[in-house]
C-alpha cells in the first residue's frame, strides 16, 4: 500500500546562508556602523539570537533577516517562535527566535481530523513528530496532499518519504 509522511524539517544550510547574508548586510549598512547589531545561530539548540542597540534597530534587523530566510526557504519564518525582548546593559536589547522542528501534537491531530472528515480513502497515523498517510492508490494520496497544503497555511509542512 502506498504511503508518505507529512513532516516539518528545517533546511539548516539555507538558514545558515540566510543568517550569514544578513550579517554581511548589517556590516555593510551605514546606519549600523559602530553598533552592536548582529545575528547569531545556535545550531545545537536551534535558536537564532538578534542583538541590537534599541528596539527600533532590532526591528530593522528582522526586516533584513526575514526576507533573506524566505528567499532561501519559503514559509520558514512561520516556524519561528519569538521569545520576549531582553534588556541587556544600558539600552542594548536581544531577542531569541526559537526554531520549531517537527509537527506538534495539536497540528498532527488537526491533520488527522481533516483527512478523516474529507472522506478520502486514506488512513492517517501520528508517528512522533510526523503524520504517516496510507492509501490504496497514489491518486488518493495526491488528493490528501492537496487538501492539507490548501487547509494548513500557518505552518510549513512538507511531504516526503513516499513508499509504494
């Protein structure tokens, strides 16, 4: 029986490239000269840290970073979980953006419910941070992919691991 998985994986190479490009743009901009503005990626903890001299400057860094991320991987900014703004010494601020990886249980349940309610002849099972969809024919699986892509737009979901 054909099957595939819905999952949500981050492309770390594309993310790293976007952050490097953002860092180069920050260095090159005259309004950031002599400031502590920078962007860091902690790959182990999956956290992007933004450093700036003010709230306004932090917003400017985001205005540079988010389009760069979208260029490399569409909809990837939807997986960011912004943490509260932290004041450091003086006026300096920093903000962490946690990167959500995998499909959370609520979203998994929503996907399974959507597939059951659609009356498509597929079975959906939650397997960790992915949802496995099994059906009798490839055409039905393609309909399931189209349904989920159309229905869930607030989080980047990919399909893969197709087995015949």
